């Protein structure tokens, strides 16, 4: 199934991060639930969601802070690796405008 291989884009993760940064834990939980269900194949997002739920239940502010930091890290990494919810075919290249060496490898 194609949906299982889809990853949340940096736009989706940014949406969660903005609400989380504002301190709206209930809103953050709702967004996490919505997007982990939609992007069920995104193991990194699912792991952050599980950590978020556990830290929220235990009211562990240190762990919530770590989850927020890790969400930001995931956001930054997705800006370079993904486009429109799926893995970009050019994500392995150093540049979106490859030099002659890259073109030779593509042919």
C-alpha cells in the first residue's frame, strides 16, 4: 500500500511543532494523533508521539522538552529529505543541481 510508505512532510511537522511550542498540549496531542494515523508508516513521528504521550501522562516537563527538541530536529531534517509527503528521489544528491559527475551516474 502506497500510504504506508508516506512520511509526514516538514509542513506537517512544523504545524505540530508550532502548537507544541505555544504550550497547547491538548492541541499537540490531537495533531500528533491525526498525523500519526495519516502517516502510519512514519516511524520517527510515531516514536515521538509515544514519547509525548508518556511524558504528558507522567507530567514530565524535562521529557516534554526533549520531545520538543527532537521534533524540531526531525522538522529540520525533513526540510532537506522530503517533498509533498513522500521521499524525494533527489534526496541522496548533494545538490538539486547536480554537477557533471552526478549526471554521468544518472545515465
